C-alpha cells in the first residue's frame, strides 16, 4: 500500500495520462523536490517508465512502457501504399523520437525484417530498407498463365548466356515469351515481397522505351535490372 502522497499523486496523473504519457512539467515536478525523489524511486522500481529522454521526459505507467512496439509502429507508419520508397538506417532513426523508442531501432529492424514488414536491399556497405506494404498491388489482366518457375528458368538461361547476375527486366520479359507486361511486373513485385528478387537501377540514360516500360518503380525511381538470388 502506497503511503507517500507524492507517489500516489504521480501514479494517479500517469493513470489518467494513459499510453500518451505525461511530461515532467505535466506532473508538476521540480528538481530536488520530494516529488522528484518519489518519481526517481518509482522509475527505479520499474513501476513507471520514461519514453523520452533527460531533457524531454515522457512518463507512462509500466503497463504502457513498450518502446519496441512503439518503434515498430512508427516505422510501419512510414509506408505509403503504392508508393515504394527506400530508407537508409539514419532516415529510419530520425523518424523515431529521441529516448527509449529510438534506442530500440535495431531491435525494431530485426522484428520487421523477420516478420516481412521490411525488406533489406543491398546498397554499398549499408542496406536500404523498403516497406512491403508500399509495393504496388497491380491488377492482373486475363491472359496466358505464367508461373514463377518459368520466370526463374528464363532468368537462369539469361545468366548462363550473358554472364550477368542482374539482367535487364525487359530481356527477362522477352526470354519468358513476352507475357502480358502488367502480369509479369506484378509477379516480380510479389517476388520482392517474398524476398526472392532484388531490383537494381541500371543505366537509365541508355535505356530504351521497352526497358523503361518494363522497369519496376521503387521510391519513384525506375529499376531496370533484376537479380534472383539462389536459395
């Protein structure tokens, strides 16, 4: 049973604040006061948590102290359906508020890569990240059926002939018998979702109209080439 009136007052205010939390000023606590000592004791006992940082504290009851979950929610909210965008680690970090939530960035990336919410795309020394939810959901028109295995076999033939692990998407489209382009691109987008394909830019300045039409749009940038990593 809590007898300290300062502890009781703090817990009451945090209970009313719920998941949104209450700032230090909102709690009416001054440095060095008995209330400040009570606040520190509650945090040490893990009855409350600080989602913010030393200069901008945001306190919640322990039941609402979930910085990892909040980090995942913040990162997921960056996705814009139908508008793929690539994010660097520093950009994702900046999207998280300073303090306990930002400290969970690496753990959040691990969770979201594990559950498929994010795709890591090789880019130099450090990967870029793409939200699966942002990839376009294209309507597939009626037409000749095309299996993923046929695309994989076509890719292997191209690699064997040309020696490049990332042939042009337009070349792969022709190798597969020139099926309906929208269907073909949708299957490649789905492969990106599954982590079975990696798109790369290619040289847009030298591309033909056919190659640009076959390109996959990621972050509003046409990616002309595709690689299907061996499992």
